[in-house]
C-alpha cells in the first residue's frame, strides 16, 4: 500500500504541475496586446461599451481563446459558461436580478462566490507590484480551476481502490474456503495417494500460481493503475479544454465522482467475509479494523455521498438519471460482479442493520423481510430529498424568489437557447416548427430516461457498472453536452479493466471519435469566422461524435454481458477437465 500510495502521489503531483505550467505559459503568451481588448474592435455606443468593459474587467485571455478557438461550442455550454457566470455575479452584486435579465442555466449557489476577495492590481500600483499581483491573480485562478480536476483524479483512484479491494477480498475469502475444504479431504486421500505412487499417472495440468505471486502481480497492477488514472483524468484534452475555459462542468464532475467514491466506501465493507472459526474470526476482526480505519464511518460516508449527489442534481437536472444506480451503489457493494450475474444484494452494512432491527423486535416473525428492505430504501431516499430540499431553499434565499427554477432546471427540459454544441438537440429544434416543439421536447426528454430502467435491472448485480453506462448515455444525449461529459465517461473506463478483453470494436470507436473531435472546431470556424461553410458541416461532425458515443456505450454493454458468458464457458471447460482427470485416475487405480 505505501508503494502504490507513493506512485499515485507522484503521478498526480506531476500532472498538476504540468497543467499549471501549461496554463501559465498559455496565459502569458496570450497576454500580448493583439489578444487584449477584443471588445474595442466592435462599434458600440458609449453606454454599452462602458457596461461591457465593466463586466469583462479582468477577463482572462485564455478563456476567450479557448471559447473562440479550439474549444468553440464544446468547452462550455450556456449552462456552464464562465462568461455567463461572471455576468450573473456582476448583476447580483449590483442588486439586479440575474434571472430576470434572461440569464439561464447557472445555479444560485454559484452567486454566493461573488463576494470572495480577488487579487487584482489597482490603478495606483507600481509596475513591479502590478506585475506581481497580476501573476498571483493568474496563478490563483489557475489553481482554483485545476482543483476540480485534481479532486476528480483523487476520487477516481479511491473508486478503483474500493472496487479492487472488495473484489480481491472476496477472492481471498473464496480461496480460503477452498483451502479449508481441501484440508478436510486431505486425510481421506492420503491412502489413495500412497497406493498410486507406484502406478504411472497421466499428465496433469500446470500448477496454479501461488498466493505470493498472485499478490505481487496484483500489487504491480494496482501500482500501475494508480499512476495511470490521474494521467487519464488530468492530461486528457477533453478535460484540459473545459478547465482552461473555466467551465463549471469540471466542478460538476468532481462532485459526482465524490458522491460515487463515498457511496463505494459504504459498500466496500462487504469485502469483509464472515468468520468460520476462532482463528478466522481474529483475522477478520483485524482486517475489519484496518478497513474501518482506512475508510471511515459507514453512516458518514453514506451521508456525504447523498449530499454530493443532491448537490450534483441541483447544479444540473440532467444528472437525475444517475439517482437510481447511485442509490443501488450505496445499498450494495462496488465489487466487480460482471462474471457473477444475479439479483441485487445488499451490502454487509445494511445486512447488519436489518439483522439488528430484527433482533431488537420482540416478535421477529411479525416483520417480513420485504418491509425491512423497503424501510432501508425509503430512509436513503428520504435523506437524499432532505438534502436536495435544503439546497433548494438556500438557493431561493440567495435569489429571493422561485423564478430561478425555470431558468436553471427548466433550461435542461425546454432548451431555451439553441446555441450550437456537440449534442444532437440544437439543430433538430432549430429546424422545428414552433407548434411541434413541445411534443418533441417531451420525446427527447423521455428518450433520455428510457435507458435508466434497462441498465439498472440488467446490471443490478454491479450497480457501479450501470452508473458508468448511464454517464455515457448522458454524455451523448443530454441537451447541452460539453467535453467534460465525454472526459468523465472516458476516465471511468479505467476502472472497468475486466471488460477490455471482451470489447468487440474499440479501434473503430476511437477512429470515429478522434476525427469528429478534431473537425468540430474546424467546421465551426469555417461556418462562423471564414463564412465558407454552413451549419450542416458542424452538425455532421457532432452527429459523428454522437455515433462514437453510442458505439462506446453499446460496446460496453456487450462486453459487460460477455464477461458472464465467457466465465460460464470457462467454468464448464474446467468442470470437464476435472471430470476427465477423475476418470483417468479411476482407470489408473483399477
């Protein structure tokens, strides 16, 4: 564990340093006079020009370059735009209702940051002091917007550790039970072994690797994954561009991964097996103490997960489709069960809670198991809705009215802004007649919800995998997708390495995704800057990107199903080999 922790710490530190240096270099390069003062090139009246300059005071040239260059239409959306955030905060500080001025998308919780102090040079500062303050302001801004990506990498590694430790602990308990069964049959087979020494036997299968070699291979694999996950999360172009554009979607990803990490901690206790004797009880108790000291308190992890999930859904209503798999993850275990399909199983924490409730009741037969299960599910949902209601009331207190709901949550349902984006909604509704618009809005919204029940039912034995599939659906079919949504889906692939051998078309998916990602900003510039293209070029590239996302989700579903089929075939082959070996031993003894 210390070596893996050291590897992870070095990897994430190196990635953060590279991100900060790259952002600083890009900021200094773009601070040239030709990149500053873009608003002066546009002929505006005096009042509008002064108002625009006051709103854009201290604007970052990197944000303007990314949102008008390589990240045009894709680094941020109207719901996550940094310029919309600054304008809303400016209006709020001036005492003007931002939601009454036509601003959409941003939660009122973001407005509470408008009173944070900023490090900006004043007009009376000396050139040296002004340069130093400008550097500190830029560095602080970069660190603030790199923090969500660092937290995402941290939470991603924690999720991987919870999933791998639960699976390895389950395998160890299974292996110990097999060894105990073998010790019981050793005495009975001693005489037959002695009699068979003089008889030539048939060739046997190669011996299985020892537990020491298995542990060393697992340790090296874990160490490499701990170093690889931060690189995928921090150095991915899909993650760097939204961070440079100061898109709030990076914070939404960090909040979601935090909810998944804490939810996985609740179910990670299922890795602690039930003791079978005194020695096993002592070993289990010691392992339980180590796991408890590493993970923390189970109820606190559950509350943290539900609070972060409520915050994520509050910031963007699209994430409501992740509520069912998140509740299933909290109630179950993050252990990989793709090779063991079956029904939904409660985690050890909830099993102990149900057992305790039955013991404290005088007549345990009077309480059916279904009622106890329903009580636990209702308690988790009730706690989530309490957190969600509190956040809603806080937002209402900040703004002073309930009109923000239609401008934020309603924007995800009614698509008020037809700004081009990597999604498939905007062009369809641009060509739509107004009297057909409500019907097709309902169709598109329901279509996004249609995937929740099939994925949660089919993969109820592995709720974390169902959550992973729904993030891919959300990145492909949500109304205002950004590169951050694709970055989250790509980063989660690193957790499910057991499905890699069963993927059917990974290379075609990559070859479809990369050209579409490169052509989207190019076609956008041909359309808007040079005037040599039209909206059809850009929309065609977004359709190709949506096809790549759909191909990835379909391939992941097929790989998750093939894991169980291949495992069943291997078990049948092993049973046939064992049966043939037993037959050969019987013939040899005769």
